[in-house]
C-alpha cells in the first residue's frame, strides 16, 4: 500500500518540476525573442509578419465552403512567396479557435483570416488581445465600430443565388424547390429568399421548401433533410451547407436537379446539375493581404464590414458552368438578369416584397441596400418553413 | 471480484509503513517506474509508426510538438486553462470511485453545471454586481451538477438501478437539454447561430495578474487539495473508503451506507458542475452547441490514469491538457490533422490501463 | 407521401447503422463486456468501408472491410478488458479516442473522394405493398441484410451451443471454467463479433446512407447503440424496435420542417433516452435482472443497499 503514497508524492514533485520548467522555458523564450513584438508596435497592425493564417471550420476538400477557402489560400501563397501560409482545418466555432489563431501568431502570422461565420467571437477575442495582428472574418457582421485591427468581408451571395433560382424555376415540373440549410443566419435567409424570387420571376407557381440541419457539415442530418424534401415531391434541391457532397449525391440518385453552392461539384451530378454559385476568393484575399501588408488597414475599406457584389463588379461569388439540361433560352434569361443586377435599379429584392404572412416588407419600387439585406430576418412569400427552426 | 471481509484502513494510513523492508519497497517502486517508462515509450513508438505512414517524420513531429507545447510564451497559460475543468471533472469520478461507484456521467454533469451557471447569469447579470453574480453562478453550477448526479443517485438508492448506466444515459439528456435551451428559450438572436448571450464582463472569471490564466486553476487546485485531505484525514473519507472496500461489512459496522453513497455522488456531481462553470465563465463565455464536449470523458480517463487519487489527478489532467494543446502543432507544423493527437493520447491510456499494473487487479 | 410513411421509412434508413451496432453490443454485453468504444468501431468501419469502396468500386467489398475494421479496433478493447483486466468503461473510451485519431489521420485524404455506393433496390412485389412497401422494402441492400443478420444473431445466441457459451460467459462464467472452456476466449470472440457488427453499421452510414466520409461523422450513434441495448433489455429482437425508434426520432424533425411545422427537434431527440431512464426506474429490478450477471458485476463495484 504505502509505496503508492510515495508514488503520489513523487508524482506531485514531478508535476511541480514540470510546471517550474515550463515557466522557465516560457520566460526564456519570451525574453529571447523581443524583436517580434517590439517591431510590431512600431509598425501598423498586420505588417512585419512572416506568415498568413487561415482557419476553416471543416475539412479542406469538402466540395464546398472550406475547399474554396483553402484553394484561394494557396493562391495567396503563390503570390507572396515570402509569406508562409498556415491553414487549420476542422477548427470549431468556439474558444478553441482562439488558441489555434494564437498558435499561428506565435509562428509569425500578422494576418489571420477567420473564415467561418461562427468564428467571429474568437476572432474578436484574438484581435483585442493582439493589436499588432489584423484579423479579418469572412461572412459575419461586426455591430458598431470595429476594432482598429479587425474587419469582415463577404460577397453578395444572394445575387448568384437569384440567378440560379431562375434556372431552378425553369427546370422544375412539380413547382417545388428544396433548400437544405444549416442555420437561419441572415446571409442564408437572403439566399433562400433570393432563390425563391429568382425562380418566381420565371415561374409564378413555384415554392421553396426549407429544412435546416443545425450543422455546417453533418452527413447524416443532410441525408435525412434531402430525403424529406424528395419525398415531398421536390425536384430541384440546393443548399447552404459547408460540405455539399451528401445532398448532391442524394439528389442525383433520386433523379432530381441540383443547384450547387460554394464550389463547382458538377462531377457529382452529371445528369442533374443545373448551375451553382461558386466562390472565387483569390482576388479578394489578394487585395486584403496587399492592403494589410502595406500598412493601410486601419481606417481602410477592410477595417469595416466590407461587401462586394455585382454592383461593385467584384463579387467573389460567380455562377458555375451550366449543366447539359439548361436551355439556351434559360441561359439568355440568366445573362440578362445578371446584367440587370449590376445596374442601379437591379436587385433580387426590388419592392414589393411580401413576407410569408403576406405583409409588405419592402414597399413598391424600393431597393434595399446591401446592409439591409444583411439584416434580413424573414422568409419571403413562397418559402415554406419556419425561421424558428 | 470477491472483496475481503475485513475492514481496510485508508490506503495511506501510516500503520503499515514499518512492515515492508525498505529494499523491497525500492524495488517495487523501481519496477513501477520502469513499467510506466516502457508504457509511454511503447505508445510513442506506435504513434511514430502510424504517422510515418502518412509521410511525417516522427522525430521532427515530436520536436515541433514539444516546442509548441512547452516553449511558446503562451503555452503554459493554455495548458493551465484547459487543465482546470479536466481536473474537476476527474475529481467527480475520483470521489464516487472511493465509495465503489462509477460516475460515467461527468460529461452531462459538466454541461448541466454550465447550464445552471448560465441560467443564474442570464437572470441576474444585468441587475446585480458582477462579483456577486460570479459567485451565484458558481452556486448555480454546483447545485445543477449535484442535482444531475442526484437523479442517478435517486435511481440507484430508490429503484436499485445501477449508476454507471444512468449517468451515461443522463449525458445524452444533458446535451439535448443544452441544445433545446440555446435553440429557443435562451437564444441570443433568432437570426444567428444558436448560442446564449455572453456572460456579462463583471461576472467572468478574473485572471491572475497579467498572466491570462484565470482563477479556474486555483479553484481546481484548492478542490484537489481539499478532496485529498478529506479522503485521507476525515472520518467521512475513511467511511467512504470502507463502503468502497466492502459495503456489506460497512453496513454491519453500522455505517450509514445510503447517506455515504449519496454524498459521494452529489459532491462528485457538484465538482463536475464547477468544471462547467469554469469552462463557461473563463473560456467559452456563451453556451454553444459543442459546449464542454468531451471534458467529462477526458476527466473520466484522467481519473483512471491517476488511479482515482486526488494529487496524481493533477498530473494526469496536466498531461491530457498538454496533449490537447499539442494538437495544433500537428496541424500547423507537420501538416497532419489536429485530431491525430487522439492516437497518442489513447495509446498512452491503453498502455497505462493495460500494462502498468500487475495482472489480476480489480477490473 | 404521408408523413407517417416518410418518418418510418426514414427511421428504418437512419436506424440501420444503430441497429447493427446495437445488436453487436448486445452480443458483447451478453458475454459480460460493455463496449463504449462502439462509437469508435463504427467510425473505423465507416472509413474503411469508404476507402475500400473507393479503391475497388465494389460496395460489398467495402462493407466487408468496414466490418473487419470494426472487429479489429474492438480487439484492442477485448485484449484490454479480458486479458489485462482493465476497467471496461475506461478502456472503451480509450478505444474511442484511438479510433477518432486513426480515422482522422488516415481519412483526411478520402473526404473529397467519390465512391460507388449501395443504391436503393426495390424488392419486387413486396416493394409495391401499400404502407409497408415504402417503409421496409424500398431500401438499400445493407438494410435487407440487417433483416437477416439480426434474427440470425438471436438464433445463434439463444438456440445454438455457441450462443449458450456466450451467454454463460456473461451469466455464470465459473460454470464454463468447470467444464474446461476458456472464458477469456469466448469473451474476446463476443467483443470482436460485436465490433464486427458495429463496423458494418458504420459502413452503412458511409457507403449506403450518406455516401460520404467526414471526420467524426458517426456523431454519437455508437453511444446511442450502447444506450439502446439497455433499452432493449439485452434482446437482439427488441433492438430492432429501439433502433427504428431512435431513427424515427432523428427523421421526424426534417419531416415536420419540410411540411412547414415549427419544431424544436431536441425535444424529440431526448425522448428515447428519457424513455430508457423511465423504463429503468419503473421496471427497476426487473430490467436490471435481465442484464447478464457478470455485466452487473462490472457495473457494480459495491453491492447495492437492500
């Protein structure tokens, strides 16, 4: 028995020793490399780094959101041979993201892209603790004035979704479209609404049935959602999930049409692929990194909620190639609508816009601003589903 | 399996210190240390082989992991922050184990503890002073964690249903309770990802000076020392050991077995609840869908690594926390998935569980 | 399609992976060993099935590989608890973490790969039956296989000598020793068989149900399977009902949503677990008395109050 007591004592001593040792080495490291921190306080936030970090919520080859991020990150690496590109996959949308970003900072990163909507809290924490580092967040919105070393950026995803809605509205025979989404966040709501309005612009009888999975990537839940939609007679399915493979696969197997999202996944649906909205982040990432490394971030365009769309001409969301079943007439209609969206009077949400209860939410002739669309909290007329999900 | 009928004294009682000759004792300790060293080496070798299949150089991986985990300015802070809830979740297993019970429900008790703390915080953090709210939240966590373990205790003591089964099932109920709350009643905004409102700044756990380490680790240390003292030096601790050794004998010795079992589970649940409070008020600040994921199970394993003894729990929790900090290095330095760290962690556990004790121990 | 058919067919489809794992866990627990690593065995099965299906183009080869991987990783648990007398709960969790790590390490390059999956095959005649047809007979081949495997497991457990040995290992292991059987070998066999079935469940998830591989995609189904065995009071046939109940609870949410209903799905998810707890409380001794005796000893370090 008693040797266990000795063991416990030994163990406690060992713990104390390890703690002391770590403290010493930690202190040693801190004093040994004073250049990194002191140099940064002289320069502007985000300058003087040797690396750029990207954190992603899912795997980098998900046929979706994270794959688009990863590929663009690699392009940034090619344009900046002096900067090491640090990428981290499967970073949860909780406090562990803070540690991962700080590990990137310890490896020389002065610029960090926190690329999932739910990374905003962690990004804010890191930006507040590291004034010399710039953290930009993809897709969420900062309320009030952002910190001097923080901003968000995104494209107007709903514009290409409106166009894809046109293709869906022409393709459907049951007049029922399906939408599998993760969470009812404003950008998703705007996408669903734009998709329905695009479809209704060519097919007044169409409706869009929505199902949420409560996860950016849960193949089991996605399969359940797609099955429920298909059994309702839906014959075109699109989605707002990070990993898109499962839903596309289920849709193709059922002989229904697919509208893709995030990435061109037409290889997964050779029969049913219509089109899709696809990210091309590389040009925007390049602009952001240029801006930050030149020391121009503070007070600049990216030190805010930066949004681009067809009107600014630099939407990182582009339309994927069309599938074989899309007719020339439909393609022409889409091209026309795309040109219209780029003009002053063009928007998926030109009033009158009615909500699900038939109440007018955008008055006749009014065009909501990008900011207003970013704050959407209702489904439009023709969408089946409850936001309370 | 058959336990001796005699009533055992507490394990570290000084009475048998003089019995064993010193040499034999030294030999046994030497053999024990050797087993541990071999177990750890074995785990590292197998891990090396596995990652080299994926093209990684094991030596570089270990060097990078060491540097990343122990030599960055922030690494000790990160380890201590992660270690605090793991320690408390492990103590939640240690205590019932002393009374011969198995608490597999730390996971749920941590979650419910955080839910209790959040409930109190959401109710009062806009009206009462921050320091008071912080203490009230801790109280809410303790009550909630104890109550959750109390359900299992009730089922065992009244309906005779085993606590290992019920605590495990209650983990899933706890997770669904958390999700239910943050998807509707406690949701900060209907058009955001589900989460509760952030704990008010004043009610968050303060840090120790400028270190970034929150007082969570102090709470964990104090709880460990207090539990160690209580088990070794109080009548309560002694009686728990007796019940754990042989409840029948304990009953014959007129010990209040039911009350003792109940107290062990309730205090265990309260400790896990505290872990949830610390994770909420010091780390996450909001309840989110993945809240506290695996802290309970990792604590369970920490308790086994430590052979259900309070002080060694600190080492086990430190090692497990350090391993989780090392995960980022695998990804950032070696290009391996971060979750690969689970291989090393589990091999270590398997080696320790299977190969550091003599065969024939009580399972 | 009516919502009842929709939910029930979804329950069968989504419950099948849980069914395989639950039946496997029943075998293991009947021999006196609880395996929390079932979740890990399912993960290993899901990845291996996906890998092999991707390389061979043959989903049956994938299913076999998935089952083999589930058995292989469970053999770690078997050795730890049977040979090394490690604590069953701790060992199971360690195996789960091992599987999480291994599947992450070797699975990352398969996330973007595509496979030839099992496809839905409608059984002639039976598939045309009203109500029953779409629920039971418009499914994939691994679902049909489960209709055969589960009764087979029941038959082996309760009507054959091998089954008697397994049950005796769980009920009165001394009796085996007296007759010269190796309890250790029988228990190892039962645990590995359980892992084999859990691996098949994982394979259903990756190559018949979702046709995808993602890190940690089993998402708790293995733990549900362990709970299910208690719910089913260690009977393979009752596992059928339980698995489909869990499956239906998972598919009721989307089915209601697709019809425009407002629903907090977690109020649904929790039902099977609460039901299990209530059953345990109400039936108390009766349920637990259905448990294999040696398994009860695993649970109970100390005797319960009279």
